C-alpha cells in the first residue's frame, strides 16, 4: 500500500481532521478539501473529488461525498448518506440517514453498463451521463432513504418524504413524497411562503437569529406571524 492510500485510510478513520487537510490536498490524488475549522466529520466517512464544507456543518459516520460537493453553513448529514457528482447544499439543511444524491448515471445506450468491464477488460471508458447538477436550497429537510436524481433543484424550505425518489424540481416550502415524488401539500399559505423567501433568514448571522428567537419559536398561520424581525438593519452574513 503506497503513502497516499495509507494516508487516505488513516484520515477516513480519523474523520479528516483539519490539521491534515493540507497533507490531503498535496499527497492524496483525487481529493481537494476546503473544510471550515468548525465543521465536524465523523469516522468512517469517505471524501473524493472537491469537497467544500461550510462552518458548523456535520457529516455523520459512513457518509460518502464524491464529486464537486458544496455544503452550506450548519447543514447536517445523518449516517450513511451518499453524495455523488456535482451537488450543492444550502444552509441549515437536515439530511436524514441513508439519503442518496446521484448526479451521474450510467449510459444505457452502450452494450454494457459496467464501468469495470470498460476499464479492466477493454482498457476503455464508460463516461457517465447527467441531466445537470443537483441543487438543494436552504432549510430543506430530506427524509430517511430518499433519493435525489440528476438535474433536480429542491427549493428553500421544502420537505422530501422518507423513501421518495425525486426526479424533477421541488418548489420552495412544498412537501413531496412517493416514487416518483409528487407534491402532497404546501407547508404554508402563499403569503407566508413569499414573505419567508423574501426574508431569507438563513443569511443572517447567529447573533441576529438569537435576537429573533420569538419569531423562530412561533407557529406560522398567516402573514401577520412574520413581523419585521429585530435587527433587520444589520448586515447579512
């Protein structure tokens, strides 16, 4: 086993500690990490490609991030999530265990679908196909064992039901479920949805969020439940 492979295995077991990111970027082929010091990565994760983890993100054990993956502030991954290809996550997302984000697919027009056959037997390549990157908005909740496929955009505040297979875009603040996923309901009436999208609270710094604790702790029934929050004159983060 060469140095790069040994280092890769050790770092995966150790949860890719921040002190080692420079070594990874220099010596481990196929990995480029940009990880905030406050990010938390559990043991047993596997990173490949270009992985960018924002402040206070959390990646639980057994997760695989392989591709051009960007994760926004305080987004959490529960165990055994797979993120494959070009996938961007917004801030404050809750990603349940076993979720899959599959941005690349096999080319079904070839005689065989197996990459190893082309690589090891034919000394050739089977390029992946794609309908485009996957984009996950802010404050999105994705349920257990959900699958998000190539080219999908999930809007801010949306909820993806457990076990769903999402094949097309999901509107902000909608709740979807099923195979393929369909809209079940809206989280809020239109007036509230529009005000929340205009508010963009996920861009606030944490001091400003704390100043508006009353807003975050109330249940939203109509537009009057979204007052002008304390600190709206401050700069967004």
